C-alpha cells in the first residue's frame, strides 16, 4: 500500500465555495444538462482509462456538479472509479474556460494476482474547456490522487453532449 503525503484537506476550498451566500440567490440549479465520454492515461498504476460523465448543473453560480465513472486497464490491475466531481468554472474567460475542483468517490481495484479492494478516494481536478460549434463541449483535464488507491496522476480529454 502506498503512503500519501497530500491531504484531502485540499478539497476544502471547494466546500467553502458551496457554503457561500450565492446558494441563497437562486442563480444555480441542479438539473441534467448533458452527458459525455472521457479517455486518458494514468500513472501509478500506469493505465489507459475510459469512462462517462454527466453534467448535472450547478450547486452555486459557477460551481458545477459532474459525476463520472471511469475504468482503467493496465499495470496488472483493473481500476473502477465512481466519482462525485465538483468544479469551480472561471466564467469570465471567453473561449477556453479553466476550472478547478475535486472529487470524492469509490475506487475498486482488482489486481490480476491478488485480492480486490474497495476504498473511498479523493482527487484534485483541474482543466480547461471550450464550446465547439456543434454545442458540444471539449475539455482537457488533469487529476491528482489524494488517497492510497487512487492513481497518483491522471490526464485526459472528454466531450459533453447536450
């Protein structure tokens, strides 16, 4: 089992944004806004992964809820992650909008030569996204694992359709 020095307290800024008075202003709404696909690579374990995500609107102004499912293959282990991701989207930027946030979820690891394990995982998330002419969104993102069973680092791309 790996030892982590990064602490899950890095997600606290996202939680602080959720408790702001913006929630009371009625400017945000949790609702289905689309779904998408994602692919990428991870480090420790070294894998290729793919998955799906759903854009479920905003908790507060510019604070998006985007849960996802990802399956990774390689490095003699299969990893399944179910994440509840929250992003703060910097909306003042016009074409490419950066976002930062975090995710909490379940990590199921099934090594080829050992016992499977299910843990609660946490990851820091950052990326940029843009709208394409077809009303599709495209994003590039990176994730940093904060718990033992999460991959150390992930980088990927994704598309969201309405």
